[in-house]
């Protein structure tokens, strides 16, 4: 929908898609000075940019460098709007993300985090080499709607299979588990005891969009 806010945010969207973090920051400050609420900048600026990037980045056209540049620009804007981090009440939903213990690769995880933040979600990143129990504890503490686990190497698979039980032990059986990464996307959800295995960051984000929408409607 073409609104005054979306028109005002058009230069921000262009700067984000160009991966120009300096221009994106300048546009964000201009919008704030003009009185546009941070929530509108997120929805009309960041979310709009991520939607267009999602449309562009099909499996055949997935450009890792482009996504990383856009993600850096998104992160700069979010820090400007919310210096202390996106508060729980402002995010569409809260997700906890980690690369599990035994795997120190975190590029894929970082891309997912940036995509989700750009779409207006609150993301709690536990980093890499994260114990399963730490993940479950954070899900309980943060009121997470889902936990997201990334794995590049196959030895991490047994760790992923422990996540559901760790959540249930804390009474969090309703928290969804989403997996992604080179090693994990070779397996079916039933093989990992997760709700969904994402092909890439945008595929996972689309699943989580549906999850968040169902939660809002409940």
C-alpha cells in the first residue's frame, strides 16, 4: 500500500538494498527528525527492504555478499532506532538463535538474525558453540516463540535432537524448533525432531512469519 510513510521511507529502502549503511543511517536520522515513529520506520523501511530482497533472492539468485551488506545496513538502522536493543513489546515475536555446542561456524546464523531483525522481530543471539541447556534456559527467560539452531557440520545432529526434550523439561513444549545450515538441511524435520528445516534464511523467515501470525491470531 502506497502511504505517506512508505513514500517517506523510499530513500531508506533504496539505501538498504544498496547495502549503503552510511546512507541508511542518514535517512533514518532524517525520518526520526521528521517525526516518523521508529515502528513505522521498521515496517515501511526495513520490512519493505527485506521483502524486496526476499523476492530477489530465489534459490537460483541467492547472493551471499549482497545479503550480508544489506544485513549490515539493517543492523546500523536498528542500533540507531533502539540503542538498548529492540524491547520485547516492540517486536512481532521473540526468537532465540544459536549455533549449538560443537560447531563454531556462525555466518549462516548471523545472516538469519539480520533477516529476522529486518523483518521486525526481536532476536536473542546466543552465539556459537552454545550448550543445549543454555538455549532452553534462554527460551524460557525471553519468552521465545521459537528457537532457531544452525549447524554446518554433521556431528552437531545429536545436539539438535536434544533441543526438544530440553524445552519440554522446562514446560516449553509449545516453543517451535527450526533448524538450518548445510548439515541440517540434508535431513527431514522428523530426523532432527524439529518443526521445520529451512532451506535458507528467507525460507526460514517465511515459516516464522506464519508462526508469528498464528500466535497473534490465537
